[in-house]
C-alpha cells in the first residue's frame, strides 16, 4: 500500500516496538481507513500486495494473539494526539456487541473533547453483562499510568458505576466525579442514621428544575476485605447530591440524580453532559466509522489489541478532521443547527479519499501525516488561528 513506509517511520518515533509490528500497524491502519471496516478477511485483502489473503490474515491474527501490546506506551501516544491541554474531563463507559450468541464487551476510559471522546485506556471483559469493581479498577489503573490524577477536572459515569467501593477508590485517588444514581439509591444525612431513596428527596423538585441537597450526604455499600472468615465490611462515601426532574410522574424514571465529589455541585449537570462524548466515540469505532462489530474477534486479549489499532486510527482521523476544518472551514451546518459531519467523519472522508484513489496525492497525504508527527504544533496553530 502507498505511504506505509512514511507512516511506519512516524510510529517508530513514538513506539519502541519491533519494526515488523510497526509495519503491520501502519498497513492495518491504512487498510481500515480505506475500507472503513474491521472485517479481518476484507482487511487481509488490502493489507499487502503480493501475499495471498490467507497469509495476510495470519499476520493479523499473530499480531492480535501473539503480541503483548504495551498499553501504557500506546496510551501515552493517544494522549499525545489529544488536541487539548489539561485539565481533562474524563469519561468511563462500556460498549457491547454480539458475534452470534457471544457477547463482546469493552470497558473504556477516554477524555471528552468537543463532542467525541479520545480513547486512552480499555479492557475487554471476559463475559457479557455489566462491569464489576475489579474491571473498573483495572481500567482506571491503566488510565492513571498515562494521566496524572491532578490533571483530571472530573470523571463522569452512568448508573453502571455506582458501587460505593468504586466511588471510594476515586476519592482515595483524589479524582473528582459526577456519577448518575438510580432513583431507588439510599441516601443518608449522617454516617449513622436512616437513609431514604433518592426519589424521596426529589418529590418537591418541579419539572425542569434542579435542586442541590443541602450539606454532605452519605452513600453506603459493602466491600469484600479479602480475608477468610471475615466477609465484607460496610463502606461509607460522603458526597453532594444534585437532583433534576426530567419527566412527569407517568414516566418510568422522572429524575436525574448525580452523586458528586471534588467539584462545585452547581456545575455537575453541565459536566455530566460530556459523558455523551464517549457514546459518539463508540459510534465512530462501530457503525459510523470502523464497523468494529464486523470483526468476528471475541477473545478478550485479541479484542484489546484490535481496539488498540483502531484507537490509533481514530486519533489520527480526528486530528486530520480538525486540521481540515482549520484550513478549509468546518463541515456544513444543517438547518437544524447540527453539523453535516462530525470532525471525525470529516477527517475520515479525507483520509479515505487519499488512500483509496489510484492517483497519488502525496501533498495531501503528507499534510495529514504532519498532524500525526507533530500534533502539539498543529494544536498550537489552530489555537492561534481561532478568534
């Protein structure tokens, strides 16, 4: 494929990996950007001229199953590509798809950025269903190997991440958070005393309005202490609670309730809006971009390596979109006020055009490559150009 050597050279400046691995990474990235699919049988057709499809397919499989990826180094590269500076608004969430009857789950931590999060750390869950504290702690640890806790302005999460031991871990690490609670979550006024369901505190909140409960409130839970014959111990976490009524009494859950720590509770709802950035990023990795659900890979280790390849392609694509917007103007705005294309799609269309046409577009490609080689200079240039 054209330009693979140039892309490999750039990657070698970031990752101290064997040259053959970097070449595979460059070829895979180019193939995915050209085909916009992660169906490995299709990617194998475009991976390298000359070898048969089966040979290319085996190369991909060996990378996914036989190579121990340094996720700290890769996460550092992805953070380097992020076109913003700290403090960071961090989002954590899980995405799921199925291959036949097999559920594939990825738990990911990213950084919100102008409507679409940047992936930084992730782990593949061994089975379907919600994540547990162990998986949440593991992916958080991977993230903190790359991002200093002091550079986190807030971490947002939905109702899958409401365990008290999880919130305690965030507090112990000095990470501010805004986490959505269920309406039946018990909230206490004092460490020792009665607790009431969150919806009871919300009864007097008018539709469309918001209320911050006065003073510190307490959430309780249990944590396994890991000692035989001792069992679990009760854990209390002090939080501030924000309640907004988003529906009427006839709706299934008319309340939006946040537990917060380390931030001004008056800003919690606005911070929580950034949580949607990770959903749009999942859409880019899946149906609106790289078609991750078509991969047919289900083994957790292989899935993690595959997501690493896609995360690099995503970061580069988003940078190209922002560079293109700065040079040519942003995507067209439709009559309803939304952009015709996301910044990710704006970049993907440009890269796909360059890589898939028979006529070489060297100047256009090396302009795209320059933002991968020096993203900080690219960000500085865009900042200076912004009125």
